[in-house]
C-alpha cells in the first residue's frame, strides 16, 4: 500500500484507472475502497489539492540540549548548571532522588525554587524517587505539587502498581526498581509517538539520546546515567565544554536506521526505546544489549512481557 501511495501520489482517479488494465482494475478499486473506508483518503478537486503541499522531510530544533536528567545530590549546588542548561534550550527535566528524609525534602524544595528561577525555558519536569512510607511520600508530594510544570511523580520500589491523576499531575506507584523501569525496549503501542516532529527527528537522530545530558549523583556529566564514560563534572567543568568533547554527541546520531533489528522495523520512526546501544565495529552497526519486545521479522510482540497500555503510559 505504501508503494502504491508513493507511486501514484497526485494522480486523479481517472488517471489511475487509465493506468491499469482491466484485470488490475478490480484490485485498484479494492485498494481505494480500503483507504477510503479507513478514512485515510478523501476526495477533493484539483484546485483543492494545492492546499496540501508535500511535507518537507526536515527536522531542526532551536535547542542544543532539549532534556536533562539529574540525579539530585543535596550536597551539590546546581545553579550554574541550571543557568547553562536554560541557555542551551533545555525545557524538560527528569529529577531522580535516591532516598528522602526531612532534610532531603527541604533541600529539594530549595532546588526546585532555583530551577524555576533560573530556567524560564522550563516546560515540564518529572520526579522519580523510591517509595519511603505513605506519610513521607505524601509529605514529599505536598512540598512540590504547587509547580504547574510538574507533570509526573513516580515512586518506585512500591508495594503496588498504581497510577492516579490529580489535575495535570500524574502520580505513579511502581513495583519495579528504577533500573528495570527506565531502560526498556518498546513494550507496546504505548511506546510510540505519532507526531511529525518525532517522526522526522527519528529519521536523522536517536530520539532517546538526541539533545540529552545527564548529571549523575556525583555530578558527572554523561549521555545517560548508567554510562561508564563521563565528559566532565559540574564541580569543575561547564556543561557546554562537556558536550563539545569528542564523542559526546555520537549517540545522538545513532538513528534507528543504524540499529540492528530496528532498521528493519516498520515502527522505527515512531518508536521510543531507552535500551543501551553499542557500536559493533566489525559489522559497522549499532546493537542493543537487550532484545526488543517486538520482533520486526515476525511482526509479533513478546506476550509474556507485554503489558497493558494503561500500565505503561
Ligand atoms: S525493533 Fe521496532 S519496536 Fe523494537 S525498539 Fe526497534 S524500532 Fe522499536
């Protein structure tokens, strides 16, 4: 169907019918009926077709850094890093806490006040932390839920899997620990993003790594938290100097077309997966260290690990 649409784009129905012989006319009608029944096409006159110019297959972003993950350490100050990230265009933050007590909650609320002050480009942020106790979790939530930019709080290592939404804030309880829940392949259709920006970015870049910077618990500046390689430390280096180091941006360009398996997957331009990848020098291809839940060669999901959409969103 894809090749059919690409080949005959811009043709009128009359032209299409003229192009095929009698034997194929029935098949052509079947194709067109299928597209129309599924509301993938509609009829318009030649003049109206000019209102639908071809989309440019381009992707560009004004931000050098679009998203940051910070493992919060209450012994560090993040002011300079926040100012820099804002200047680089960072609009999304994921903040991770290793544990909470009253001191950490106090330090973290101060951190958030500075984040709002230093980062006017901030669009949204989410927080991940281990479940402590119902009372302490509640206290933590009450200390931070005043920020409209806060979209999600996840309590991992919880006793139950539960998701609630209060106004625009999503509160998740997860039995999984952070590592299990954060690095995963596409798990179901919920891992897919159906929008043109994501699609065109994915043709050129890896949407998980692209524009991302992480600061681990010791202040190391990395591509992802679990990476061994550090490109600097916020105590002694600027973020711009770290991301300008050779190789920092290498994974940004590891598009799905260059990843074994994904390159043959029909979902490759809409799929968001966070598995670590390594470059195989011998075969000149990126490989993921964990298999995907979806097998593009049989077009089947691994049902033993497939979870429902509502659990995963
Ligand atoms: S194989 Fe397909 S579904 Fe799985 S991670 Fe790659 S692109 Fe996504």
